[in-house]
C-alpha cells in the first residue's frame, strides 16, 4: 500500500481540522518538501517489525491529530491541541409535541388565534394608586465560557433578574441581577461553576428609559386603532432596519415583556397580529423550564449565526411565558452540537410598584 495514501486514509477518519483550512498548502514548495521528507523516512527491521513500525507510525499520525500533520505540511509551526476541545455546556432542548395526527395539527395562525381568544377572556388589571414602576421578574441564561488552568470550560449558570421601568416618560430603568445555581453537565465540574460564578458577581445598574431600550410604552400600543396600526407602532424606530419584519416584531415583543406589565388584552392583540406572519410557525405543545404548559411558535433566521427563536405562550391564560434561542447549524468556532440552546428567558412575574426598591 502506498504510504502517503495509507496515512491519509487513517488520518482522515479522525481529522478535527475543518475542511479547507489548509487548502492549497500542498502547492507550496516548502510544504511539499517537508511532507516528502516525512514520508521518505526509512523503516528498518524485519518484515513483521517493519509492519509494526509502520503501524506505530500511522498511529502516531492519528494520535498527534491531523491538525498537527497538516500544520507541518503547510509549513506552519504553531501549537495545536492534540485533542478536540469538549463541547460547551448547554441546557437540554425542550420537548415540543405536535398534538394528534398530522392531518389535525393546527396551523400557527389557528393556534395563535385560539390563544388570542383565550387571553381576551382574561380581565385586565388597573395599576394601584401610587404605582410608579412596572417590575418584571425573569430567569435568563446565555451561553458563556470561562478559562481555568489553561482549559476552556463552561457551565449553565442561570440569572434571576428583577427590572423596574418607570410608568411616566423619562426616568431610569433599574436592573438587579442575581446569580442562580449552576446546572452542571458532563463537560463541566464544580471548578467550572466556581470559575463562571467568580467572573460574574451580582449586578445592580440603571440606564435611561429611552424608547430604544424599553420599546414603546403599553399605553401607546393600546391606542392602536387596528392590528396594522399596532404593528407599525411596534416597528417604528426599531433596529436593525435591514432585518425581516418578523424578526423586528419578535425582538420588540421581547423588549416589551422584559420591561412592562403586559395586560391580557394586549397579549390578545399581539397574537392576532403575529398570526398574519407567514414565517412564524407552530412548534407544538411544550412545558417551559419552569414547568408551565404552553404552545410554542418558531421563527428561523440567519444574522451572524443560524438561529431559531421560539416563543412559548401559556395554554392557561394566553400570556407569554418564555423565549428560547436555539443554534440550528454548525457555527465555526462555537463548539456546540446543533441544534443547541444558546439562550433563554423565562418571564416569571409582573406587577406594579411604588418604587424601584
């Protein structure tokens, strides 16, 4: 068997280097000379010893990793990890279930209109006397990594966020962030959790309650004369302008729920509006990460990363329960196996308060 082809076949099975990384390297004179010198090393000994030596040599290529072999062949003298890094720790995917046979599965429009009708049957509340803020309590998580002892490690460490937004125009939003208990996976450890926790202490910050940060106030949205008017008010001034309409609508709906108390009547109008978006599809029944039952709806897009947003709406009262963010395809150096959850927000509680304390 030809030595170079034999090695190529063995290395190819475990090659951790992305295809094309060293494209064209074999055309360089220095690289070809180095590779030829490697392959022309004499193998001494008996026939059996020679076979054993060749096998050891091939295993040495495999153990060293194709990354090292390709780097030498390309004339690149740089350190490369001998083993691929472990996958980053991410939460498990939720289990979405389409009810019944495929012929009876409701469309996104049908399911959203049913939830809109459910929300419309709930009574709106009035802010109590002296109320000056809407306070929202959320549980959130976003993919993050830490480095300890030269090793990249990760853990799922949720955050509990309390956020106060003034009811009157102007003023400041107060956001208080607490570290939740880490959820550990095979790729993580207690050391990992400590490393992540140490770099993210409790935070307490304020920022201006400008429209670009908190979105349009619920009173402005409630004044919309039609669903089309409601859509225009949500989209007015929203960014990025080059994103699709559904992307911008969902982005602003998330901001709305993260800052303001959303009444059932407003939820009803939002779901009727989204029912008209053809690229917003039904994902099925699901229990969110707080164990609450709802209907899930998905929107796929590709802005820097191929992702899916999933909104979960309560089957009990039609309010928004959660938003999940899922990576749907391979994403270069982001070492996760898609589909993978890379962020989520649970909307746990909303109320009016007299102060931001």
